[in-house]
C-alpha cells in the first residue's frame, strides 16, 4: 500500500476518533472528502483511474467547502442572535428607575384611597416584571400573545398614573404568530415616554395586528410629538435592536413592524 493511502486511512481514523469535537456538518464534510479519496487512491494502485480520481477529488472538495461554509454561516447567525438577545437583556436590566419608583409610590397611596385598584395595579406590575425577567432568559421567539400580555400589563401600570392623559386601544384579532421577546413592549414604551414627557396634552396609542400575504403585521401608532433624534439617541438603540432581532429569525416567521 502506498504511503499516501496509509496517510489517508490514518486521517479517517483520526477524524472518527475526534468526531465529538467537531460539528456534525464539518464531520460529514471531512468524511465525504476523505473516504472516497482514500478509496480512489487504493484503486489507482491497481488501475489507471487518474482522471476519475482528479474529478472526484474536486467534487468532494467543493462539497466539503459548501458544508463547512454553511456551518460557518449558521454559527455566525447564532452568534448574532446571542448578541441581540444580550442587548435585549441589558435593555430589561436598565428599566427606568423613576418608572419603578413612581409605580411603587402610586401603589402605596392607592392602598388607602382605592384598595381594589391598588391590587389590580400590583398584579399588572408583577406581570410586567415577570415578563421582563422571562425575556432575559428566553433564547427563542415567544408567542405574540405573551408579548401582548406584557405590553398590556405595562400600559395598565402607566394608565394608573396617567389615567386622564393616556388612552390606549387594541385591535388585535390576529395573534397566532411568534416574535422575539421584547419586540412590541419597548416600542409602546417609547411612545409613552416621549409622548408624556414632551407634552401635557393627552396621548392616544393604538396597537393593531393583521395578517398579510407575506406574514403578520403589527402597527403601533400614537398622536404624541415623538422624540428628537438629535437630543435623544436611546430610541434608536431600542428600535435598532428590535429590527436586528427580527431580521435574524427564519423567513417563515417574517413580519413587519410599523411605528
């Protein structure tokens, strides 16, 4: 047996021995290249199959390259999803301190003025916090109903503090689809934050969902003054993070957000 054939067989043995250290796709790609090549090298010792060997080696090399490239692309996409999820987690951990403080103080005074309302606000605030912390641990998309519940809880807490200034309407008949966690709630929070802080006029927010030919559509509208992109860059961070996470989900989960 020729030294080259021996080397190829040793390479195959080494590959099989270390298969647990490689991804399934990389292992398959190397196996596709090494096994047929070793077979043709052994055949070449007994017959003139030089052209066939050359053709097969090129084909196997291309196949191996394609599989390894796909594995690298998947790894890159996975890393991007992890980065986006980490950024979303940071957004949760950076909840506005004054929002938490105002909510707790509001509940404190409601306990004497309206115990039933205090109980409801406490339940809504607990739901809001639970959904926030669940979003940190989530590495996958969630049912839109969960994100909608998170948003409703947040808005209920805000409405308890601004009951004469904040009005919300929901028209969400279409809900059987999935979204990354913290997709809808931060958009609505931006609308409240910049609408309530920039004007004393009442603000109206509407959330609408509908099914389209290409996926699911979520529309968030408000009549507030919006934000000044020169003075405040935070909304860009939140919205860009949402956009990035939406772009990373599979095509069959495609959707559009209009704000």
